[in-house]
C-alpha cells in the first residue's frame, strides 16, 4: 500500500498538471502531445477496472477541488485523465470530436477504456464525430 506521503505527492502532480493544461496547449500543438503525454516506461501491470474507476474518481475530485486554479472542461479532464491513467498502466485512448449542440458548433474530448467512453455523463459518440485520437502505440491522427 502506498504511503500517505506518496499519495499526496501524486495528488499534487495531478493538480499541477491539470492547472498547466491551458499553458501546455499553447506551447505544445496537438500533434506533439502524444509523445509528451505517454509515460517513458511502464513498470507496473495494468490496473484492474476497479482501480481505473478509483483513479478516475480521484482525478475528477482533485480537478473539482482545484478550482479556480484548475479550469473545468473536457480538455483539462481528458488530458489529465489520459496522462495519469497511462502512467498507471491503463490501456486507454483519448478521442477528439466535433458536432452540433443547441444549434451551434461544439467540440469534445473523452477517454476510451475497453472500447467505451470512460466516466462520461452521456456517450459522446452519437453527438460528436471523431476527428482525432491519441492511442498508445499508434500514430496519432484521424480515426
């Protein structure tokens, strides 16, 4: 079991990363993100689905607690979840899509785990046409 100290350090990493996402997106263009988001090496076995769910709940709680320093929105959530789920060894991808909502243009990003959107209030696939993805081991780009 991880110590309280290491848990706090990991929580701080999540908060700092989430707070930095807007700056990261200004400095790193979308095509450069995958190499930067991926862990340098994988040392642990993939987490179980219950461990993935627990990590998602923890990241979501940290993002909510970090306001107003951490922006809300799918880009912050998606990039943060993707980075820390990949660091934990989860086989996830990050999808980006466009569509219309309330008669206007809308864009969204979401994490996919085991072929399904992860922890989304609604399945985004019928609402947004996927335009780009980040997937481990696959060249990023169009689906």
